[in-house]
């Protein structure tokens, strides 16, 4: 059985009462700061709810900033890597320049300066033939690459272009058994030829007599006599010398200065004029992925 008088205050009275109480609490809190403890307690109680409600937005902002920062750092890293490669290529002839200054030679008009036009190419394939030291670059005749063009690593001479397609070029490494590179000893200017051995960490100097002025640790640089490489580029360092009595020539080994087994990029330089147009034209009878068997 329901009571007869169950109706309470009207809605208007309730709203008016709530407004009055709210204004009173606001005035007391603003004037006398009596509700600081209550506000702190309520904030502590409702903080987990606020944190959970705000979590999706916070996670979205964090993910957006994290991925944007990663992409930006990767781009900056690529740019710095390319810039560093260019700077190292321009500085790699410092030892040759210092030696020439000691011999009081005029360097202002020499060919020791790295040409202003350089191009960075990436290695996209390595010939798996154990008797060949060939790599494939992702630049070809469309980029102005020509047959016989010098190829450098950041540290030293790497090889030369032996075949050019439209979008790729094959490079014969200086360590290939069929490659010969005219060099000179940086310390005294003694000239000879460095022959590849088929190993990526060894060169031979077969034409030096037993009494030649060469020592372990001597830096070998290009002599410029081959018509392909300008003078002064570091090639290798002498690692061993064996002089057999009765033999006309010493057995001399050298280690290439370029990290041929770890190189992923190469510098193509235009320090010399390209050969005839017939050599610079691409050959279309081979695919871009084919590794040539030409001799330099």
C-alpha cells in the first residue's frame, strides 16, 4: 500500500537549491580555500578514470611522434652517410699531396684534385665466380657512366668500369687476376704495376728487382700512367717483401686500402675525359643483371 503524501520538492526548487549550494561552495572555496583537501581527494579518486579515458589519445600521439621521428632520423642518417662518403673521397689523396709537398713540387696545377663531378652508386650484385672479382652497380649510361671510368671507395681505388648498360654498370675490381694497375711508391716515387691475385685482400708487385727501394708499410698510389686513373689515388699498402738470392725480382705483396669485401657504395668520378663515344654507348645485347667477362 503506497503512502498518500509521497511527492517531494518540485524540480524548480531542487535546481534552485543545487545552484545556491554550488554558489556557496564556490564562494567559500574561492575566498577561504576550505575545499582544497576535498578537491585533492576527489582528483585522486577520479585520476584512474581520467587516465583510462585519455589513454587512446595519448597512445595515438606517441605513436605518431615516434614513427615520424624514426623516419626523420633515417633520412638524416642517409644524407649524412652520403655526405661523409663524398668528403672521404675528396680527402683520400691527402697522403699523396703531403709527399709531393715534401719534394717541393707544384701542386696547384696537378691532377691530384678530385673532380667536382662525382656520382654515388650502390652495389646491387657480386659475381659469384671465384676466379672473377666483379660487382654490379645501379648506375649506367643513363647517368653518364662510360667504359673505363675509375671507381673509388671512400678509402681508396676500387676498380674500373668494364661494361655499361642503360641502368647498370659492371666494375672489375683491382684484385681481379686479370687486372693490372700502374702505381708508384708514395714515399719515393718508384713506379711499378700492381697485379690482382683473385683474392680481395691481396695484390702483387711482380716487376721490382731485389734492390728496389721499397719497404713494408709503404703506401702505393696510382701513377697516372695507365690512362685510366689520375695520379695520386691510394691503392694499397705493402705488407710483405721476400728477396730470394739469385732471383731477379722480389716477391712483394700488398693489401688494398679499399674495403672491397665490405663496400656497399662506390664513387664514380669524372677526373679524365671519357674515351670515344663508341665506348660510352650502352650495349643492348646483354641484360642489366648480366655480369660481363670483358677484360679491362
